[in-house]
């Protein structure tokens, strides 16, 4: 039998050679506690919290990404803070306040770079994932939204004011920028498909969406659903949909309609509309269960106490329930047997079986919002 040294084993497992306990990260996750600037570390199998990390500043619109080994989380705070967390040690490793108002971020496919999207002063800043030293500053004179990672050590983001999408290629060490114009009026968020090919931007200032084929050597904007909403009266928009919550379910995309009580179905190849489903309220997240058979939908204020489950074959609502006021986020376990739901006003994360819809447990949390499992480390765009 070939023996492995303790130091090498610790390195392989992402733990300290001097640690008495091996920490397996694949079953863990972090819950944003927005009111207290803290994160709750949770264990999926145990359905329990196992620690709290404090001192992260303004987390009112926070998101995070994970390093490839799932050990480190990079947290993007609304106050411009970029915080590196070691979840095995349950502590902050480093923190920089890099802008006045940040709106999210991404990590490169090789895990070496972390990019942050800023409202103020605008632009995108890119940091060394190890040290958090800034390696590139990309000013835009515009609020930037929809920042994602793309294959080939690239970052893609869109300008709210200018209606442009920029592709920043960092493969050579210095940013090489490709600018794509005529994206549309006031793009408000975007996503990238799991294969890294399509980047899709939602538009607030006009009907429809815009897609970009990143496999095209000279990508051009592709209009999607240019007439959706025409002839209908828009409702007041209380909360913009989060495009991270757009779903790819089988051969179709499922998109929350802006200003309407509907989700929209779009063919994943032709990008033509294939259907609509009326919903309880204005969707915020329309999230696909990992197998694509269900889409779970939550809603904007004042109807944010409800979740609807839509069957992707029939496109019909098959279940509806009310976890409590201010359902803010949902996260599926990697194989989709459970969904975890943050219910801010109840101060709970509630856990449900996705087949039977039975409630399996709950965890106390301080005004919980985003839920992020470490399985995201291995998915493009998350």
C-alpha cells in the first residue's frame, strides 16, 4: 500500500497540515444575513448551521462566489467591500473596500482572478484571488451590471447607461476589451448559459432581451422576444428580476417577465417564444431544479410570501405554498432533492423536499437573503 504523508493529504483535502479535523467543504454553504453584515455557515446533510462569520459590512444586496477548491468564498457587499472568507476556518482572510457601491462579482474559470462590478464610480475592477491586490481597473463612466465569468479567463459585463456589453479577456494578463454596442435601453441584469456560450441581457427601458453568442468570433446583439409586453399595461415594478434566477430547463429558457405576472418560455436554440405561464405575482427568481423538471418561482413585494412550482412539461403551476413574508432566495441542493428558502421576516431558512413538498426543517438566521452552496464553485456564471 502506498502511504500519503499527512501534509500531502491535508493539501489534497484543502486543510491545514496541523489541523486536527479534516473539513469536507462539498456539503457546506453560506447564507447572507443582510441586517447584521454576517454570514451563516450551513451543513446541507445535517440541515443545520455550524458557524457565523461577522464583520462583512453592508450585505443588503450581497452575493458571493467560491474558489475552485470550495475553501474560500469571495463576498461582494453593497458598500464596495470585497471580502475573502475561509470557510474551513470560519473567518475573514482579507477584506478591501474597493468602491463606493458594488453590485456583484465573478471569479475566473481558473480561480486566479476575482472581478467586481460597481455602480459608483462605475466600471469593473479585477483582483488577484490570493492577495486581493488589484490587477486591472476598467472604468466605464456607467453603472455596470450582469458581470459573469466566461471560459478562457474572460469576464463579460454590461453598461446600464450606455447599453453596451464588454468582454474583458484576461488570458494574457492584460485586459483585452471587446465592446458590443446597441444592446438596448437600460440593461438591468444578465446571465450566461452553463456551457459559456450565450450571454443574455434583460432590458428595463424597452421590451425584450438581447443575447450575444460568445462563440462567434465577432459577436453581435441578437434580439429576443422584442414584442413581449406590447399591448399590455405594465404593472409597477417593485423589485427587478434577478437573472441569475433565469432557468435553463431542458431545451428551453424560463424567464421572469418584467412588469407582468408571468414567466416566459423561450426555445434554447432558436430563441423564439414557446409559451407563457401566468403567475401569482411579478417573478423575481424563476429557478430550475437541477434535473430541469420543475421551475420554482418567488415574487416581488407585496406578494413575496408565496412560492409557485411550475412543471416544465405542461408549463402549468402544480404547487403553491406560503413559507412566510419576504421570501428572498431559493437554492437547490446539487442533485435537486431539496430546496432551501430564505424567509427574511420570519428569520428562518426553510428546507423542503422537492418531490413531496414536505417541509424537512428550518434554521434560524438574522434577516436571511442569499443562499450559496459550495457546489457553485464548479458552475460557469455562478
